[in-house]
C-alpha cells in the first residue's frame, strides 16, 4: 500500500468513526441507551447507518460516471449525433432509494430518448 492509499484509508476510518459517533448520539437522544439494549437494537441502528452510507456512495459514484460521459452520442436508430444531458432519476437499490444523475440523449427525428453508456 503506497502513501496515498494509506492516507485515504486513514481518512475513511476517521470518517467512519465520526459517523459511528453521530449514530450513538442519535440513539442516545432517542432513549436507546436509557437501559441496556439488546445487541440487535444496536446492530439495527448500525445497519441503518450503513444503508445511508451506501446510498450516498452510490449517488456519488454514478455522478462521477455521468460527469465523464461524452458530450454527444449517436442515435441507435438513425445514427445521427445528439447532445447528451443529465437528468435525475430515483432508483431502488438494495439499500433503498437513490437519486442518480442519468445520462440521456434525445433524437427529435426518431422521436426517442436513448441512454448512452457513460
């Protein structure tokens, strides 16, 4: 592991610890720790946090892919080039709804939208 990878891993662990602290604060405010909770209660709270992290990571990763998309794409029907734009779309991932930036192009001659791979 080089220095960049090591620094990134260190940063990720710091952020995960901070997220864990926020989760514990929220659970404390909700009264979860008034008495000793069953471990499954703690585990469910951690899974909720994990799902939130997953949703945010998915949205960010897809935004990165969309940002690197070409500016034009050929219509699959008439093969004429058309500008690519992005639009927001909500998909249901394994971890819940995620708002994504999707690349889309429109061919007025063929009257169709198409979704070029980014």
